[in-house]
């Protein structure tokens, strides 16, 4: 559990986001809609900057990545192939009292007193002789046997038939009702319809801390009343203590039913007729469009493996319990790269070996003792999936560093074999230490996921090949030439490894043994012809999580005490200039001096074609600085009388003021644009 | 109808889009999904450029517009307030044969021969005496009366009851079947179940041109067979001619049923329970989020009316008949600005008058004879809605000109009072002359809509105020001060106009007379306190339509004949450099000269931080130029031996080659970046 101080930190962040227009609740005037968040003016700029930086780094700055912008609604077949229709589900439990649902893994352990009732018995004029009896014994009436005992008479079926054979038959499968009914019939209350008098339906609740047991009884009475049992007697009351139980709904306290899977895809229908044949889903990830369009993109962009396809776009998951502000929301944005690589067997055939992990680490991984030039980090022809995986983890960390998230703020989680999907070779999560991130027993914070970088083998392309019937393999001249020159035993060894991997995939995907064997043999035979299905490394990042991380990372409170001892705390959002929503605030010292205003507008117009400028002339200069500090604007430029030449040597210079330390410098207007560009790019 | 040449032009464009990776069919490997299109590598860049230019022009380059990025799924209340739940529907007709649907206004008039049948009669062993009779008279058997006549016997109910009272009762409400049945019973074929023998269900079809009538009869036979009537006789055949009929399905020829409304919003459910209480819609436009967040944005961005809120994002409409490539698709992207202005009454109170239309036109509207400086076009305090509307139409046209769509390629449609929504004051559509755009009788092409610029009064904010119960008015100090100084008769006049407008809105929105009167009075009384509900001008553009316009506009075929008289036609995509997906191709003259390659890579790396560069070393330089022409790259830079100093005076110069005319020039590498930036920005 995050401690209260960390909750306070989140509250401050949520409040700032609303107050300054970073993030609003969606549809706020209508009471909001749970799990949906809008980005206000500053948030929209921040998000645009982050997406633009990612797109530039991933596609425009590289020769080996092409972009894609696919639709949110795609053929439902895609989600069958990807496995989402069948398995993209969270295990969920339902409150047995309110029917509210909650994700099994989101139930925090709770301790306290549980109170339960077995059912309810409705008082009636007709059965009033027995109302008192039942009332008296109600706590022990937990089962049909208890009721039979109460009426001190086991009645055999033969005896019962003499009384009222029709009713006996009606309750043949309900021993509790039958027992009570027979007892009452025996006592000449034959006309009573007992199915209306008794209900065995468990009511079980964890008492909220500090509440008396009577409050649970009242809830039980309301619960049974809602089922039509007014003026009734609660049956079978029990109480017991639980410690760290995850069997009660966190809000209602109601006992949770057994877990069931709940598919997270939003469902809709396309075309004019709403039928099962035109169900469509809102994509739960952007990745699948990349696999589906793999061939089209490869062919039109003249790329060869290794190469990647990048996409930024909205995705939707109908989370059962959205939470932690924008961290887990139902509509969000992803930035995903699918980087296609040669299988290790192909690398080995062409290069003679596959780069060892140690070799790759020393090339790719950078740290203070071991800085790496861009050239040193260039991908090598003998890189197999491990090398590419390490490379992309490192690339992505460098990206985060480049926008202000230092390595100290990040964490890593290397998925264990038990966590990995059967087709995945590895997955490294890059974490950020959010204010709500949990501490372990030693007080350490691992963080929560910003991005996962997965080595997904050839699973995705293979699935789409199987489901669409369209080939997803590529042809590689280099492989064909190299293969022909390999010694027979090397060919056999690589053939067998490739074959076994393919067969393993096919069998795990439910293909029968015989066709799997045939297909794997065909696939492995393809190697000699230069054919293979590419593997993929997938760096998959969440935009909204990253925005939240940037906001949490930037949030800084500064307390200043003035000469009179009065202290004031203000917020400074220390965004990296690359992501800051506004790059520079431009301000005339005074609003009512036309020559200052005119000059300030000229500076604004000089800078504006190149960056987002906020022009502000309202209020004292100190208040204007403070407003820009809160917006995270890294620089402010002030036009004063010196700019106009009051001190001739300062003519056409401005004051530049730094957000992070309040430092001020004098700079020539002619040098301003280059200075700012060097900082914000 | 577009003529065949124009269809050919569209075919060429669609083919180029797929071949070069501008636009693919979504989910193509699964047979596609109608109305959804993906943007490939070049298309994604083109689209990003357009959106970025719009965002820059509309928000970053202006002080008076703030950005927003809201969710696609919002509270369903928003769509009740906006009217979409009740009225966002197309009238649709259904084919009576295939049940396929088509938009009423998308049915082209057709002429030809109609053939219809009244129903069908199944031959049977039991009734074989009558099979021949029915076969002979089948054309005239169009009604139950005809059948009664055929059997030449009206049977009274009394007579019938003697025969088989049970069957009579069964067919009490079906005179046709009863008549036939009675006749047959009379002839001692009492055991026949006639409900299985006759079906009166009209089959009516417009014969496809050139098809024989027999083909329609075959279709009718299949139609009735599908309803369970094998080996049957068609009843009541009729034929007639129609001219320009819109009563038959354009594809199937089947008669269309009466029109019904079809809501175009995609529907889904949010939260874990799929019930009517958590229906949500995919937004059919981005505008409503702007209205819903109006107050939040205004307060956090320190804006005052007049100011705007801009948003770019996906929207969804479940079009009945998506068509014209990406022009009318089901998932698309919008760029919308809601620009909030003071009502004319407020302008008049503050400024003493409202700018006249003539005054505004001469300020705002630009043409060759009347160019206007930026300063001349600056908005004025006395602008009312007409002025702002003209201003935004002109701003938007200038935007299109700035990305390569000259005024000649555009058209305008000023909506007539009959076309306008009741709350709208004016709406001007900016059209583009697409290859599929229709010609009028004189052969003129008006074009199809790129953008609509609507003056929507205070309708939207008023609706959200009514539906959410949250005030949407603003407070304006200037108005309060000005109002106090107005003469009483002026106050009364403005009060009455504002009051009447408000009352008119309330009554048209279904508010009862008495509360409408009270509310309008309250609203008009607000003026004296400086309160009013802003009006809005809405420039609303479709991204995908604009992309298609840019592609159609850029598409140019160039035919060259070489020395040997062999001619070759290539495609040159003449995009404006601002929108071109790739800004510059960088090419070493030869691939196998390391010093050329090294230098070319250095040039690539020099330019790449500032623009999208395509590095290409494969194939002859002519083929590489042709590839860039097809991609629409405006400039190519070639590194040759002179660059390396073979002619010393040309050291560190490159050849720059222009896409549009093939012209080549020599330029210093040191000047290259500034030269290109001046062209692409």
C-alpha cells in the first residue's frame, strides 16, 4: 500500500492537473465517466510533444523503421488470430450482495468480523403458530435439516403422498422447502404456498471497521426485502473473524463469488445491421495492425529485415477497476514499435555465429563507467534476438533520459519464465517510481510499468498467416546464398532447430500433430530457399502513463520566505524543455507602455514559428513568472526599458529567466532563437 | 454521375495509394472491412504533416485559441444534449429481396423494366388436379379474390363449417388461404395443410440492363425456394416500365421498402456489466467535447471571449454506404475549432455598433485585386457573428492555399435557409473538386465538402447548460460597464432582442412556454450584470478528405519520349513541400564508392534532425529520382565526385534536383539546411 504521504502527493498532482489545464475528468459537467480523462490545453501540448519526440526518434531519425496509422476498428478476425477474443480477459469476482465486480488481483486483503445469514422466513397470518418458533430458533436454521429437526418429524415420502401428492412433486428437488412444507402440512396448514415463505440465499458481509453488528443485520433485512421478503425473520446467523481475506468486495464488504473471466475488449457493431456477423472490437492495442499490414508496409517502403514498423494511436480496454488517475484508464494511447528480425538460425547461417550476450552488453549497454558512442552502438549483422532485445531496452531508456526521466527514477522488471507467454523469449518492463507505487518489505519501490519490451518470437506473424491463409514469410537472398555454402551437418543442425521451434509453436497453438509435423518440415525446408518468418522485438509504451510520469517527476514545491518572514509555497513543474508544453513565456515588463508591448509582440512573432510561445502581459512580473513555473515553461523572456535602449549598451537585449533556479541573464534578441532552439530540441 | 474518365482517375489514385504505401484497406489480409482505411508509411507522414500544420496555424501561432484532447468515449448524456441520440440518423431503405440497406439519398435514379410476383403456390401430389389449373391461371392469381374466382365458388361460412370447422377457425384471418382451402376441401382434399401450399409475399425487381425477363423469374424462384417453396408456381406475374425511379436497390435491383431512420453512432458498453445503463457511443464528431469542457478550458487557459478551443481526433460514423475511397469512411479524423464570440447584442452594447458586412468583406476577404496584409485582417472589437464567420472562411481558405490547394481547385456552398439547422445563422462549405465530384447540367463541377464553417449561435452551450444543469455563461466586465452607460431605450432594445433569441431557442428546443419565458427573461436580465452565453463559429474540417484532396491534386502523369522514340509515363506527386511526406531524398551517386556513401550519410545526418529524409542508394540515379517523384518528395540531393572535390571549385557542393520540373542546381552543403527549411516551413 502506498503510504498516506504518497496519496497526498497524488492528490496534489491531480489537483494541479485540473487547476492548470493538464488533465480534466472526461464529461465532467455530467458527473464524469469512470476511466476516461481529457487533456486540457497544457496537457494536450505535453502529449503532442511526447508523441512527436517518440515518432521522430523511432521513425524519422532512423532508416530502418517505417510508420503506420491504422484504424481503431479492424476486422474481428484480427482479434481471433491474436488470441484476444479468447483470452484477453481479467479474472473478475462479483459481490454476492450488490453484484458489483472487481478484478481478482485488485482486491486488497481485509481483516475483521464477518456476519452471514443462511436465508429468510416470511411471517404470515396463516403460519403464525410457527412464526414464533422459527424466530426463536432462527440462528440455528441454516439448512433444510435444521428445519426438519425444528419440526421434530421426519416424514417419509409415503406419508407425504397421503397429504398432498401434487405439492410433493413440485418440491421434489428442494429438500429444505419440502421438509418445512411437509411439517406444516402435517399440522393442517395445507393451503399455504411455502415457496413464498422461505428462501435459502446466503447473505455474507465483512463488517466495515467500527460498525456494530446490528448494521449488518439491517443490510441483510434490506437485501431480503429487495427480494420480496418483507416482515421476515433472518435465518442462520453466524459470525467469525477473518485475517487478510481477499474474499470480500473492497467497497461493499459483500462476499465475492468465484472468479470468472471478463473480456476487456469494447464491443460494437459495424454496418447497418446489428448482428453477430458484424461484431467489431475497439482495438485493445495498436500492435496487431502492424502485423496485419506487415507485408504491405514491407513491400511499399522497400525495407528488408531487420526493420521495424511504428505506430502511435488510441487503444481501449474496458478495465474493471480503472485507477491511479490516468495510469490505468479505459481509453489510452500507445506508442508501439514492432521490430522484425531474422531468427537466430538464419543469423547463424549467414554470419556463422550469433553475438554472445556478453559481447552485446558491452556494445549496447551504457553506464557512467562505460559510455558508448552512437557508432559503437550500431546494430551488427550477427545480432540475434537477445542482442536486439538488449539494444531496444537500452534505446528506450535513452529516450526516457532524453526527456527528463533519469535512470534513478526508473526501474526494471525482467519477466520470469512463469510470467512469460509461451511464445515469448523475454520481456523487460521499464518502470517508473510513481507516488502510488508500492514499497516492498524493505521499503524499496520497484515502480509501475511505463513500457514493456518483449521478444515475441515469430508468434504474431505465424498466427496471422494461419488465420488469414496469407503467407507472412519473407525471402532473403543472402540466406539462400549462405545456406548453399554451409556444410551438410550445419544445415541439418539449423534445419532441426528451426523445425523444432516451428513445430513447438504449431502444437502449442492447437494444430494436430500430423499437420504440425508437415508444416514445420515445409517451413524448415524453406530455409534453403531463403525463406523464413521474421521474429519480432516489441517495445510497447503507454503515452498516458508516460505523461503522468513526466508530471509526477516535474512536480516540485518551492517554499520561499520573504523579508518579513512570510513564507509561500509554489509549484514549479520542472519539465525537460523538450516536452514542456510552453517553451518560452514572452512578457513586456509593463502592460501600459505601448513601446514595450510592441517590442514584446515582435519577440513573440520572432519565436512563434519555431516553438510554442505564451505571451503574457497581465499582472506583476513575479506573478507572471510564477504562472509559467506552474505551467512548466522552462524560459521566460522579459522586455524592459533596457531593451528599448535606456541603457544604450543593452539595446535589443532581453532578460531570460530560468524556471528551475530563477537565474536571470541578459541576451541579445538576435541570439535568442538559436539559444532557445538549442535547449528545446 | 462522374464520367468514366473520372472513375479511371480514381482507380489510378487508389492503385498508387496502395502501391506506394499511402493508403491500404484496413485488415486487407482478412478481406478488408468496409469503410475503414489504414495509412501506410507515406500516408501516415502526409497525415501527420497536415494535422501538425493545422494545429500550429490554429493554436500555437495564435494567442486566442487553446488546444484540447478529449476522449472518444464520453458520457452518453453529451449525445443526448447535442441531439445525436435522437436525430443523428440517415433515412435508409431496405431491399425487400436481399434486406441490404442503402441511404435514401444515395439511390441513383434508374430506368428499365420491373417484374413482380404476388406470391407462390407449391405443387403437391395431393392437389395435383389443381396444380395444372393454378399453373394456367398463375399470372392473374394476385389476390385471394382471384383464387376464389378461379375455383368459381364462394362458400359461405355455414357451408364451410360443415366441412372442417377446425381448419376454418385456423384461417379465419387469412381470406386467401381460407378461400383456396375451402375450394379444395369441397373437392374432398380435406387432409391437405394449405398453409404450406400458398404464400402471398411480393417479389419485385428492376431488371438489370440487357438481362432477359427469364433471369428475374429465376431469381424469384430462388427467392421463394429460400422461403421453403420448392417445385412451385409463381403467382401474379406483372411487368411495367419505370423512368428515373429511386425505388430499387442500386445493386440488387430489388424493390426498396419504406424509409426508416438509422442512427449513425457506433454503440458500445463501458464498465463490467453490459446493460442499458452503461451504453456509450464512439463520438461522431470531436466538437461536443469542446463544448462540454468549455468552462474548464476557459478558466485554466486564462482566455476571454472571443477565443477558441481546437481539437484534432478520431470520430466514427456507421455510414450505411461508405464510398468514394476515403472520402466517406466509417472511421475518420476531424480538425475542429469552436471559436466563441460575443452575441451581437453584447457587441452593440460595448462598441455601439456591429461591423457591417461590407466593412468586414473589405477587411477580411482577399483576392488578386485586393490583397490584404496580416495587420489589415486583424479581428476588430466590433465584429459580430457575420464578421467572424467571414473571417474564418477566409482564414481556412488561406490555410488550404498554403498547403497547395489553390482557390481554383476549391468551391463554396453557402447553405440555404432550408438547409440550415434551426439554430444556425449561416454555414459555408469549402469544397474540393474531386475526380468523383458531380457535374451539373452545364458541365460545371461544384466539388465535395472538405470543411464546413458554421455560425451555430449559442445553441451548443445552451443545450449543455440545460442538460447538465451547469451554467455555461461567462461574465464580462466590459459589458457590465458599458451597459450601465447605455440610454434606457438602447438597453430595452438590446434586452428585447437578446430575450427573443433566447426564448426562440428555448421554445424550439421543446421547453414549455411559461418556463421558456421565465428563463429568457432571466438570461436577458443577465446582460446588465455582464453575463451572457457565448455564440460560436465552427470551422470543422475532415482530415481524411483533405488528404484525399491533396493526393488527387498532386497526382500528375508525365510522359517522356526518349531518343529511340520509346515513351514512358510516370507519376509525379506534386505535393506542396509543407505537406510532402518526405522532404528530401539524399543519394550517393554510386553505392559502391565508400567515400560517396560516407559523405551522403553525413548530409543525411545533417538534415535529419530538421526534416524527414529518405536515404536511397539502390539503383540508377534516374530510377531513384523517379521513386521520389512518385512519393512526392520535392527535392533530391545527390552527392557525386564533385562533392568530394574532383572539380575543386565544387568541393562540398551537391546537386539539388527539383521534383516538379526536373531542374538541377549546385548548392553548398553549408547552405543546404537553410535552403530546405525555407521551402518546407
